[in-house]
């Protein structure tokens, strides 16, 4: 059993999905399983299982929305911790390492999240 289950819900975002997946494969923390829940995509998203054979679990379901896709991913997961990444987002290389260290150290908490950086046309647009 992996310590972390990473769930990426996606719908017609094949053009972004490979970058999101690559940001996971670059993580300094590697005790994870990756679950892609395709929420009824009509683009090339299903090809992701051929691009990364044996490296992720691909699940296709009828389109029911991002929340239903996340819940499906949770049901299919085996990790102690659940992490969500949107299919058009990226993680810094140490995101999982920092999150797991904090969850292991601060055991009174059952949930955590990270700050996000919004980039538009190469410029950060959200306040720090």
C-alpha cells in the first residue's frame, strides 16, 4: 500500500494533463499511487494510459462533474493520505514531501492544503 493516493480528475484537458502528470513524476517523495479519473472526456484523454503504461491507474466514467470524479478516485484509492491535483495544475518538486512531513508531524490535523500561485501570461496574478 502506498502512503499517498494522488487523484487527478479530468475532463477534456488532454493538452494539460501530461504536464500535470510529469510534475508528479518529478516529486522528491515517491511513495504514492497516481489515479486519473476521466470524467467522460471526448478528446484524446484516454491515450494517457498508453503514454504512461503501468505508471498510473486510469478510470473512465460517464460525465458527472469534478466532485464525482474526485469521489470515484477516493473509492479506488489505497493510500493513507489523499491528495488532489487538478489536471491543469502543476506541483513544485517537493510538494508531496512537505505535505507528508507536515501531516506526520502534526497528527492532530486530518487535512491540509497548500498555497497556490496563479500565473497568467508569465506573470503572477494572485497576492502573496
